[in-house]
DNA sequence: AAGACGGGGTC
DNA sequence: GACCCAGTCTT
C-alpha cells in the first residue's frame, strides 16, 4: 500500500540520500534540464555527466546549439550512443528558436511536438524544469511502482495503460509535492530499487512494498531477451561514426572496418547513416554533416 | 505491438 | 556473456 506516509518516506529519503546532479541544481536552466533528459535516454548518469557539462558550457542557450555546425554537435555527443538523439536535439533547439522565441515551451502538447521528445521527456521537463504537476514514468519509476503496489518483479519494456493509471493515482495532488515525488521516486529506482539487486534493507518503501512482503518473487513471465550487439548493424554504424568523429575518411578507409570476408554491413550501414543525416558522402570521401 | 537504434559498466 | 541504462520513432 502506497499512501501518504510512503510518499513522505521516499521524499525524506531523497532529501537525505539523493545525488547532487548539475541539472538538478537550483540555477539549472529549463534548456539544461531538457538537454540532460535527452542525453539520459538510455544512457547512464555517470556517462552523461562530463558530456553535459561540456555541452552546456559550449551551447548554454537553444540559440547557441541551433547555430552550431552539426559536425561539432556530433563530435561533442562523443560516445553517448544513439547519435540520432544529437541530431534531434539540435533540431529541437532550432524549433524552440523558430517557434517558441528561444524559450523551452510550457505544456505537454507543445513539448511533445518537439523532435526527440516523447511522453516521458515531455512529462520530465514539465515537472523538473517548469515545476508543474505531471505523470513522469521512466523505467525507474515504473519498476518501483510495479514492485511496491503490484508485487511484481519487473515492469516490462512498455509503459502500459494500467501502469499509467497507477502512476497517475499515486501522484500527489499538490504541485510542489508531486514534483518532489517524481524526482524522489525516480532516484529511489536508480539507487535502491534497482533492477538487478535491489537494496530492500535500506528502502524507505520496505514497510509498504508488496513485492518484498511476498518474499521478492522472481518474474513469472518470460522476460524479453536483450538484443545482441556483436555483429549487428548498430555496432558497425557506431564504428563508422567513431571514425568520422576523427575527421573525413575515404570510402576505402571505411571499407576496412569490415571484420571478415563475410561482413557485408559497411555499405548498408553507410547508406543508413547518410539517410539518417549522420554522414555525408562527396566524391570518394565520407564526413560528418 | 515489435524492431531499430550505441556503448559501456557490471555481475 | 547476458543484462541494464531518466526512450523515441518507425513500421
């Protein structure tokens, strides 16, 4: 049962044990918070930290990023992964400049219309940057709620309608408290109620947790297999991008990235990178856009 | 609803 | 070597 006292326990825990992250600082801009949310999509905090610092020093306002050469943006993205996010972030900056006067828009609908911003990020920016009440549900929050209230080990890969209903139901009515709760429960999922080996012995929700009460049963259903990475197009795209970040490369140089005679990924991946706008081919040379 | 899309740390 | 990470976009 997750009642007001459970909410309080998590908020108190957060005040005590929450990390001091730069995008959580009181002087963080809405734009800085939005940038952090994009970078944190599928990328852990520790790897985002140094890239975010450099990024914000270099492009403190949407207008700055909007005007930057895309090649610089992709190099600054470095190895955060999913470089299409960097492209979308710059497109997002340009949309903010052109359609919102350079200010991060307020409201879920306006935010969701921006490139790279989906349901989660729109809610996160609404809560953390604009301090409004929003149903934030990332993988951490979904896991905590599913365990605590439903007694299940894992939330699954998709944000279901019933999970949305659960998150909505639990969200405190008062704005300030809802913002604090979102922040706190997300941090709880990141630090305590982790996917692999949760630290229930220090969890503020332990007295409220249905999953713990049931003896932490393993997942009943079949868990989705993690997709392999070795030998995939994603891996090769990453290798090509790593090469291009160092500078323009000849087609011959790119072709050498093939791992063996049977590896036919290079031409296909190069085409897909060009189609995505992540690479440009002119004559026999390949470079960042 | 399922698949594509990086990269690295951890157990 | 599988699993996980403040998801989004496209079929």
